[in-house]
C-alpha cells in the first residue's frame, strides 16, 4: 500500500511539474481573463518536426491545453476564447465577458503551424504607437503578442544607455552625447540611421527609465516564449565622429527626409570600429544579458551612401564581430525599397541572416528577388503607415499570400510570417487575420473567416453586419495599395490637395458607396450590439471613413467653384466642408480611441520632471503635425503621422482650413490676401500645453445618424 501511495505521489508531482511548464501562461490568464483562473490545465507535449502545435479538449470542468511551446500554449488560449467563447482582445477595444461556465469543446481539436517564426513590429511602431508606453501598457502589449502567437519581436528600447556609456568612453561630453540621442517620439529613425538628436535632449532620468522598462520587457518576453530582437552595432556613428577621429575611415551620410542630419558610417575595417563594437556589445551584455539570438540594424537605409566601401566585405565583418560577442546570433534586416542591397547579402553567412519582407500585402518582393537571393525571410505586412486613421487593406491577400509563398519554389527559405506595422492601432482586423493565418489551413474561405471574426469581435453573429463586412471586403478592405487615401481634412490646405502626406495615395481606389451601404447595415444592428465596445469603435471608425471619403468630393467641388469664380457655389461647398470637419470632431469625441487627449496625457505622464513632461508633450505634438525639422516648412514628413482625432480636428486642422478659406474669400472679393504661414501655426501648436478631454462625450449613434443624413443630401 505504501509503494502504491508513493507511486501516486510521484505521478502527481510529475503531472504538476508538466503543468507548471506553462505557469507564465497561467499568469497571463490571471491578468487578462481572471474568470478562467483555475479552469485551464496545461500539458507539455513534444513535436519532432518544425512548427508549433497544440491540442484542446475538456476534462471534467476544465479546459486542457496540450502544447509543445509556451507560444503555442498562449495562442491556444486565444484560439479557444475566439472560437468557443466568442471573445477577443485588440488595440481597438476588447470584447470580453466573464464566463460562468466554460463553452464546450465538442472533441479534441488539433491545430499546428508550419511557420516557425511569427514575427512582430517595425522600428516605427516604437514611436507611432509605443512612444509613451509605461510598464502597465507593455504588460498588456506583450500579453496580446503572446495570445496572437508571436514568438519573435523587435525590442530596441534602452539602446540609448548603451550609446551613452560608449560615447562617454570615447571622450564625448555630456552635451555632445545628448545631441546625438533623440527624444522619446523619434528613437526609431535614429536606430534606422535616418537622423540623430531630433526631439531631444533626453535626460538621464529618461534614459534610465528606458533601461528599467527594457529589462522588464525582456524578462516578460522570455517568460512568454518571445525572442527579442535587439540593436546591433553596424557602424552607424555620430556624424561628428569624423571630426573627432579625422584619420578614421568614415563615410558621412548627408541629410534625410527634408533636412535631418544622418549618422555617419564607420568602416568595419577601421580599428576604431573594433574598439567601439567591443564597448557596445560589452555594455549590451551588462545591461540586457548574453542570451540574445537576434539583432537588427540596417545599413544605407533609405538612400545611405557606401562611397569607397567594399560592401560585401564590410557586411561580412559586421556579422563576424556580432558572432564574436553573441555566437550563432542572427542579423535581422528589413526588406524595403532596395534594402538590403544584393552586394551586402553577398558578403553574409546567410544561415545567420533573416530578411523581413515588409510589404507582402502589396508587393511580391520575396518572389521577384528569389527569396532575397536565397536568404531566410519572413513574409510580412505593414498594414498601417504613420499611425494614420485610415481603413484600408487587402484582407484576402493577408490570409492567402503567406500560404502561396510557403508552397512556392522560394518556400524553402521562408522562415515564417509577421506583422511589421508602422503603428499597430488602426485596422485591428488586418493584424488579427495576418497572425491568425499562420495557424490556418491554405485556401480558407473568406466568408467563413469574416463570419467567425464577427462572432468574436462583437460577441455574436449578425446577418446585417455580415452583409456590411462583405461590402467592406469588396471596397476598402479589398485594396492592395496599403497606404490608402488619407483624410483630406488633415491636409495642409492648398488649392490643389491630392495626398495629405508626402507618400500618401492621391485617390480612393474603390467604390465609396459600398462603405456608405455598409455603415447603414451596421446601424441596423445597434439594438443587438448596443452594449458592445467593439461595435461602437468599429461604427465610429466606419462613419469617420465615410465622412472622410465624402470630404474629398466636397473639397474638389469647392476648388472647382473657386477657380471658376462662382462665389455662390464656392461658399456653399466651403461651408459644407467646414461643417463636415466640425461634425467629424463631434463624432470622434464620443470614443476615446479616436481622441487627442489620451495621447497627450500619456506623453505628459511619461516624464518624471517638469522638463521631461514638457519635452514629451512637445514630442507627441510635433510627431503628429509638422514632424520636423524646425527650419524647413516643406519637410517631407509634415502630416506623415496625421491623426483624424477628436480634439485634433477642431484645434489644429479646422483653424488651418478657416485661415485658408479666409484667404480665398478675400481673393474672390478683390481684397488684399496675405499668404497663410501654416508652418509657424503648426510649430506654435506643438509648443502649447493646453489639455484635451480624455473621456468620450455625446452619443455615438446620434452623431452617426447625423453623418448618414449629411452624406445622403
């Protein structure tokens, strides 16, 4: 009897150990779904071939999840809640309701993915979305990543401290170091080698805050089975290093995007490179550990110069030094424009390279470049540019194209799938489906995909909403151009506005009546979904897009009348255009997701001193308006991160348009009309410190009905 008891205790201890393998996922459940606490059991299983796998079944009153990795276990929780609980988390609202009883799983469900890597994030995401995230925000973000199966993620926060220590060791003064490190709204472009210093100076408090934050992020990522991608030393150095070390082989990179000073490139063959790399990686290890497997960092990004550099040799040297400090690590490069150059790849040990094919939703670069000349790559999609509030994308392509790539001749080099957005907030459906695709079967029916999405996005199926989504799939969510037509309300006014930002689309590439019809179908479901936060957000977003589309027509009519000197028609269209901006502002102020206040308050809360708070708020305001630099009114980046937000429309965009129309009014009447100095207005607005509401006001359905009435006239 004693032997049996000992055997039973040993078995119980063994089972408990196996279950505890996924204790971080249990902790995730406690944070995000406390109603599931104690109701989910995890079991570790093994799988010999590539890819992750999980199984779901019920045992007694518990849900049992068997998985071969922490990532698969976390994704399984999300899979269960979506498909059986009709629930979901997103950056645009959650549909979560406590469950008194677990929804039944009819049989054992087996799910696997052939994609070993599920990658997330673009450098730009760290500013257009994460500039002012605190640890609470990051806890939620990392939970979302894990629940969506992400197992590799860009994580470059805290690189500033490495540079601060390294440059101090090279004799740089404190002020010189701060002139190189950017402010909290612009770190991404510094890391990509596009600019230095803009948005700063960052204080010691700010730099140290990033270190603490990064250490927490890396710890949690490790717990959740997510591999971080840190920043490599690639030879990008302060431009003035050429002055301090005149004998070093340094190629100065000139200017970027309207006047920003780019970092210079230090040739890896120079002894100074070896010295700096040693200091860099030594500091990196001291701060963030030696168990890092991936490093990012691009050379000659967006027009960089390689004059006098043997690119293959230089690339090979950078990789060898990286391997010296982090053996068997992988260099992650962005597949973007002509990056990475063929000659650069020719010098690399390709088994230690991973290419991010950024724009898979629009181009087939993996195909045209034959898997980047036979290099492991990720099929990726951007889906959002600059954090603009535009409903756009090709959902069918997101679901089908990764599987086509995997089955192609280039499939042998395909390492996985990823979302690589400049911002991860708008278009939640695109990110959801793009990551979900990694676990789905090829050739899945889009009607089924959308029906399922409706059920877990809003909590239940609705025929009218289904019909509305079909119209969206045939219009704004069926467009390959990933940038989309931005809101003309957000454009810097002129008589010939086409695209709002420099690289934005200049036209709407779908039938604009289809979103109008979809809005009316969605409106019919208001009674069923009156308590749904996600329904409200999607309705407001769709009404905003409909109004934004209509604004282009009204603007065109207004300019046509003005140029024809038809004063009566001009005044009619002018007044309607301004009325639409005011109505858009009131509509968006019903939902905090689409309001300026939360962004600014997040920025102000990020700083710990009055000076830091002021700097953070200016960074937040400058980024979404003129972007910079201060001396160039025609900077390529003004309006690049425009935000069609409540509070933004009536305090920034509306006054610009009113100044514009006042100028045109005077011209039509033959009065003196001074040209408006928009740039000064924009910089002054960015320096303000007035507050905006953070809570919604008014009734969203009332405002949507006003939108429907206006566009029906």
